[in-house]
């Protein structure tokens, strides 16, 4: 099996405010994206990586990688951001496929630049869990009771939290089947995808769940950024 990383760093971070996207903010002297990127590039099973990023940030990303104790040749190239997260993923998948990797023996490991606290152990467990499956996804059990509301004002029902899980990245999918699963949703359905695993589920792919990491949170709000700053 081969593993190629697809690092998503094309978001604009609108919910956190400011002119600089959250993944490019400096924390403890280095950009947010660099923390998890270094973990990915250091992993011996990851043979290379494509980075989804707007062209104006390619120089900063390349510069950050040059300071890391990693194989610089693992950076295979950049992919253009799409109109949605899933379209960005599709762009990256197509770029990876264009390199001639065996679609049945190659897994794409997708990770968000806004999740800087990726650990080596979680990444290693994800990779190990792919064997015999079409992919793997780290999840966390729901701790709170989940209610539904048809009018967003009053409680109209509740869900069984024992069967609900919160997904995290990185997540891994077999290149060939996952690329076909995403392309099958073009041109309109893909715009409504709520998570990267959705195309895989719709296509009947076998995706195994592994225990996630509470510390592997995504920076979405100013409070999340403050939380990360305290840990770095």
C-alpha cells in the first residue's frame, strides 16, 4: 500500500475574522499549518503530499517546509482550492491520480491545516487501520444529548447519541474508489456534501472507524485559536 497526503490549506477562515486565513496565522513563531504538516511529512509511510492552497500562499508553505527536518522532496505539488471543501478535495485527488499511482493500492490521507495538533500516534493508527478496508476515519463519541428542532426554536425530537460520532481528520480513502465516488456527485450534488466521508458512504465503500483524539480539535473560532496558543 502507498499513502499520499492531501493537505487542505485553502480555507479563508471567515468565522474567525481577520484578513489572514487562520491556518497562516503565526503561533509561537510559526504558521498554524506547519504543525500538522510536519507530522505528515515526517511519517515514513507517507510517500508524498499535495497541498491545496491559493497561489499567494505557496511561497510561505514552501518556505515553512524548508525549515522542517523532513524530506523536502515529499512536496509533490499544489492543487487549486475549489468552490467548496469537497471540490478542493476533488482537485487534489485528480492531481494525485495524474501522477500514475495505482488506484487500488494507493490511499489518500486527507488532513485539514486548521487541525494543528495532529499526533504521530493518531496518524500511524489511521494508516495501520486501512489494511483490508477502503478507508479509515477517526471519530469521537457524542457526550451530550443531541436534540432536533424543525423550527429552530423548540425541541421536536432527540437522537440516540450512542449511534452518533463526530468525525475528525486525517481520514484516509482508497484513491480509485474515492475519486469515482466524488465524481459521481458532479456537478451539483457534490456542493451539498457535509463531510469528506459522505461520498464514500454513498458509494458503499468500507470505511472503518478508529478512536479519535480530543486534542485534535479544529480551529474555527477565536476561542479555538486561544486554546491552541495555550498548548503550543
